[in-house]
C-alpha cells in the first residue's frame, strides 16, 4: 500500500497565502512613474531607449513604470514587457513635428492617469512642465544635450530648443544632467542647479562576432565610428583624418537617420571605397562585436554630455580617440582613458599614426578602458542615484 501524501498543516497554508497577499500589496503600493520623450520599448535606436531600458530593469521592483511609446515605430504593441507597462500614442509623422506632437499627446494621456511621478527625457519637452504644474504633478526632466548649439538646427529650431530648455529649467521640480559639464551649462545659462547622474554601460555584454562576416570585417582591421549621420558628430572629419594618416585600415561607420538628409547623402557619395556604412545596427550583440573587434574607436561627438557610444567603447575595451570637448574630457578623465584630437583632420591623423606605431600605448588604453566603467559608469550605481532622486521628489 502506498503511503498517504503528507498533508500541509493549515497554519502553513495560511502563512503562505498571507505572504502572497503581502507581496501583491507591496507591488500595488509601488509609486507609479511615467517616462515620456523616448521612442519607447523595446526599440534600440539611441541612448534614450538604452537608458530607459536599463533604468526600468534595475528599479521595476521599486516602481511601477509606464513607458510612452511612439506608435508608428511598433508593429507589435504588447501592453507590458518585463513588468513595465507600455502606452502607444500617435504623432504627426514629419521630420519636425514627430517628436513634439507625440510628447504632447502622451502628456495629455498621462496626466489623466494620475501617476505619482512624471519623468521626461530630452529638454525639448521643457514646455510640458507648464501643464504638469497646472495639474499639480511631480516632475523630473533629463536635460541631455545642447541641441540649440547643433549646426543643423540653426534659426527657428535652435531658438525653440533654447527656449524649451529654459522653460524646462524653470518649470520642472528637478533637473538631471548626465555630466558635471552639462550641469555647469544649465547653471550658467538658466541659473538652475541639476542633479548629476551619468549614463552607464556593461562590461560583460554578449557579442556575435560571426555576424561581422556580412561586412567582410576582421579583428583589428578597421576603425569604428558609431553615431547619427549629422554634422556635429564629425564623421566627415574622421573620414578625412583617416585618409591623411599612414593607416591602411578600413573605416566602419555605424548609424543613420530616420529621415532623408542631404548632408548624410553627400557623405556617403564622397566616401572612398574603404569606408563601410552599416546603417542602423539594432542587435546589441552585433554592435558589441563591432566595438570589440575594432582596432580603435573614433568618437567625434561634439555636443551632449555623457555619450552612450563613448561608454560602449570603454566597456568593450577599445582604445579610444575622442574629439577634444569638455564632455569627452570628463568621461576620459582628461586623457587618462583615451586620446584626444582637435577638430582638424591633421590632428586626428597624428593620433591614428601614434596609435599604430606604439603597441604599448594601444594595449595600455585597451586594458584601462573597462576600469573607467567599473569605477564610475556602472548601472547599479546610476540606478541607485535615480532611486534617491525619485524619493526626494516624491516626498517633496
């Protein structure tokens, strides 16, 4: 005869039920946070989306996140992903109206949901702080870049970005700058202090090196550039600098634009044969392999704070040559973790020749690169900083 299965005492069952109830109540008691201004999740396009993905992944046990997604970018529209709630709002789909019209409709929807906290990325959303104040909502603005200084945004667009940034500085409960240099700009321009919380990167991200065969790439056979094809990312200067150097290595440019652009089309037209344009690379494992197998990463970003692609280069253990700007100097600790070049092709050519002739320097930069991420730009430290900021704003 088979022994009867052991019965679970009523008391233990009741304790289990109560623990489940307590866990459920704890989840429902989490503060609700709406994040607006990004393209949405899951969508790998820029630093904003990477930031939103990392922040929600690290803090979703403490907060109930609601992400506003740009509806036109998503064929499939699940209501939830990895415990994060998703809302899809439309936009006027033109180059100059897409972002702001989406943010406006998202804001109108979000205000009716009565979230505990409203977190916006991109300073162009600054004017929406007026609506949030009108309805008594607690709010944070991530200031990010200096869009009004970008050469492709001269005239009315630049004036709007400056006005929007000033409005954001005056209307939001708290500002976040991703670098000390960016915080200094906002203090000088608008008289408002910011909380400095940087972006982060992963030193242990997986890679797919087999995918590099599609571009016929071999380890150490190419220099890498990652970024949108816009003038102030200086892909044209980098291309010219490599051609003036003694190097015979290839140049691989990763990135594109969502809209047709004359400058980007002209860049492709004048590029020599040893320059490869990959377009967008949305698979993080493929992008990581492009970084890891490059001879060096060339970073020409001129405006903005802590740039995610520069951090990705460090996290992948790349030797780095970066444009000499206050923001890039802050990340690379004034040349400790990478070399700098002036905004001249000859300056970059000299840096390339130096790297190719000094294997000791090359290996030293590669060895130290990941240390910078571990000491300052890791997501655990950054998410903890955001948790403290959220609590400060929520408690007034």
